[in-house]
C-alpha cells in the first residue's frame, strides 16, 4: 500500500526464512544489519518486540540501495518465492559445506604427505651425515695408523740388522686388518703392501 509517499508491505514469513536470508546476505556483503534474537515463541510481548525488530531489519535492508537490489532480497519479498528462497539457500548451504569439507580433506592429505616427505628426508639426511662422519673417522684412523707404521719402519730401518731368525717387527692394528709382519706391511681390504728391509 502507499501512504505518505512510502511503500509498505505486509509479509508472512517464518523466522527461519529471515535467518536464511540473513545468512546469505552476510556471506556476500559487509554491514548487513543484525537480526533480532529468536527467543521463545510463547511469549506474546517478546513476539511483538521481535516483529518490530524484523520490520526494522527489512526497512534497513530496503534503505540500502545495494542490498535492496540483491536477488535474494527481491525473492524474499515475493510471497510465492519465499519457499524457493529457503530451498535455494539450503541447497547453497549444503553445497558450500560439501565444498569446504572436500577442501579441508584435500588440505589435510597434502599436509600429511608434506610431513611424511619431510620426515623421510630428515631420516635420509641423518643416514648420509652419519655415513660421512664414519667415513671421515675411518679415513683419519687409517692415516694415523699408516703414519705410525711409517715412523716405526723408519726407526726399524735405522737400527742395526738383528740376528738371523729374529723377527724384525710384528704388530697387528685394530679392526682394519692392517698388519706388519716380517719384512712386509699388509693393508687390509686389498689396500696393498709396503716393502720393508727384512731378512
């Protein structure tokens, strides 16, 4: 109806329809006015206050040129389309919930794979570093053993020859099978031999 140059509407809508409209508008726009609280449907005084609050809510929507031209508001105001709006908003809600769930699952899977790959890389780097450390330690130990043998052999060469049948030098060094036997240095694992003046 028309009075004082303004249009007025009489609508019969369930509160859940207002709630659905409100949720749709909040998902698309900022500055959407607040709905009055739902409260008890048995308290007449409360229902009257809520009815006034819903009237104010609709007036605020229609006073905003952007919200007033929104398709959801236009559909809500059409009496025959109120049920369609509710169904449409429900379908959108179900679709969005499903989409969010799928995205969350994909993100969780990606995060799980990232953690697994990171853990595998950490383990592999740990094994590599441990192998390098062992290799360096083993190499240093061999170098020290060879240097010690060379020193001892030099000392042996400088001493006068021993009586026949006397062993020039006999030593066995740790687990690398590096041995010094009569007249020959034997390096374990095919490393070769060093000649020594012997009998």
